[in-house]
């Protein structure tokens, strides 16, 4: 019986020593080792390698489980082999800065400073545009969307380099429109709230007057997921148009005019607040106006002296009607020109509004010449 007990103990001991350990990482078997310590050492080496390559904040998900198994010796993994297999089966994470636009993740970069740099580079062209213009001052420049930077753990393979991020920002697709029957550049401009000028810029080389149903045009040069909204204060010089003043002069015949003082335009400095979204003007408000130079009114003398009356029958103050002379004709023409700009009005025969015959009879009446109403 002593021999039986001794044999049993040796057998049990041999059976126990023949067990190995299956290393399960994140629900996937990566190898079998004789000792648990071998697996732990391999996991530690992988972490050290991850930190060496990606920084000390890099890590991988390591849900580890050891299962006791019995296998042949040739199925066991060395520490070196296990380390390599673990590295090939892991996803590496590290803290990164995420650009979020209107709640949607757009870019991943390593640091918050890098994302801020990208955002500043988006604004830069709009700042440079007014930088050397002393009459324009940027009041505010921001983004038209809700933009935030969120720091979180992400897969290292999703983190972009600065050049890649800039490329993504600049390689956005333009918004397009398909021409339907009855469309024209004007109707498209109205329905899409896009100026004709912007449509032309977005479609270089395309004749917008010859659009056909089924044609595709761009509504913008590019559609970015970030729009820059810029408010500027701009000073401009604008003309103050002179006014025309008429003075009655009894030394001139009716219909005769004489310029007593030439008019001269003035000038004023106008300060405006302008708001652009990208390069498109969205609003414009006048803040103040300052007169630099007053306008000088044009003064015209208008004759009131009555001419001798010529009757329709040809009599002239009891005498024969005079023959036509150039000075009277020139006076009639000058009088007619005086009413340039008077609105047309059917049946009108006064300076508040004329029709053709009403105008003719009115002008000639000022020279004592009476014409029928329908002349």
C-alpha cells in the first residue's frame, strides 16, 4: 500500500505540472505560456514599447484572462513571441484634442494648441485681407458655427498631422444645384440667396445665360464646415451731390435761363459696420457721417419777363406776325430742356406731369404762342 500511495502522489504531481496557461487579451487568445509570470512580463514589455513609440500617456486596453490548459510543449509561446503577438492584436489609445463643430467631430490632433493653430489659420486669410487697409478695422472675427475643442482618449491611428488637418479643412466640396426647366441665373440667385456675382465666381468659364435643364452649377466656390464671420468698421468717402436752386429774374424773358453760380459736389466721411460670412456681405449699417466738404448749390436765374403775344391768326399787337428768328427758337428749345426729367402723365399739361401735346403747348404758351391742345 505504501508503494501505491507514493505512486499516486507522483502521478498527481506530474499531472499538475503539465498544465499551461492560455493568455486571453480582450476576448482573444494571443498565446499559451508555461508560467503566468511569462504572460505578465510580455504585457509589461508591450506597454513599455507603446509608451516609447507614442508617449508616456499612450496605452492599450488590457482585459486579461488566464485559462489553465493542457497542451504539448511545442504549442507554448516564448516571451518574445508572445510580446510580438500582443503588440499585433492591440488598439493603442492616447489623449488627443478633438475639433467639434456643431456637435460633430471633425479633426483629431495631438494637442489643443495644434487645433487652435488650425482655427487661427482658417481666420488668417480674412485678417490679412484688411491688414494693410487703414480705412478698415476688424471689430470681431469668429466662427459662424458652434466650435469647441474636446480632449479625450482616441485611437492613435485617427490622429492627424498638422498638414493633413489643413488639407482636410481646405478640401471641402462646393454646394451644387441642378438646373430645372424655367431656371435662370436670376431665379437661382433669388431662391438660393446667392448673389449673381458669387454664382459667377463659383462657375468660372460657364455662361450663366445659357443654362439648360440637367446642367449642374456650383452655388459657392467651396462649402466649408466652418464659416468665418467677420465684423469690420469701414470708413469711406462719399459724394454729396449739389442741389439746384432757381431764382426768378425779371431781366430775362420767360424761357430764358442763366447760371449765376456753378454747382460743386461736396464730400463726407461715412463710417459703416459691415458683417461678412466668408467673403459674402450679409449686413451693412451706417454708424456715423462727417461732412468733409460742403456742397455748393447751383443757382440758375429763370426769366419772368413776358414776351409780346403772337396770336394764332397771325396778328402781332395789331401788326403782321414777325418771321421766325433764331433767338426765339433757341429760347423755346432752352425752355423745353429746362423740364427734362418731368414725369410723364396722361393728359398732363403742367410741370407736375406732362403728356406730349400738353408739354408742347405749355412750352410755346410761355412765348405767347397758343397751340391747340392736341398739337
